[in-house]
């Protein structure tokens, strides 16, 4: 693929390394990966479940070690996103997310 977008997705992984490897293998050389979302790790604190739960910085460092080249100009931290919210309701779910854009080198 020339581009892959992951939105509220990476933290669904039990093993985020497997997700990163899949993205790497699916991208053509020169392809772009755009990620948006929080890293809440769905299996955190779930009895009987295990998962790799990285900080944002650890997540980015792992992706760099795999070969991804990040465009720092397009990196954004602490993006506040609503999720399944009714703008007229007093109950609204918001997430503090980040966005990063990486390229698989040619």
C-alpha cells in the first residue's frame, strides 16, 4: 500500500510489535503511515490477559528501530477528541490522543 491510516487502533494490540511489523510489510517503499489515537492499551488491567503496553515515547522509539522515519513537523501531541458523544448531552467522552506521520524509506 502507498498509505496506511490507523485511527484509535494501535492500542488494541496484545503485541504492538506484531501490528508494527504488519504495517511495515504492507507498505510499499516510500509509503506513508499516519496514526491518530490514544495509547490506552485495551488489555491493561484485564485479569488473565497479557499485552505489551508502551508509553508514547517507547512506542515511537520502537517504530524508529523498525525503520520508520517520522516527520516531526506533522507530529501533534495532546489532541482532544470526542468519542461517541452527543454535543447536546452533559456526558461526553474525550480522549487525549496524538498524531504521527511516518514513512517507510525507499
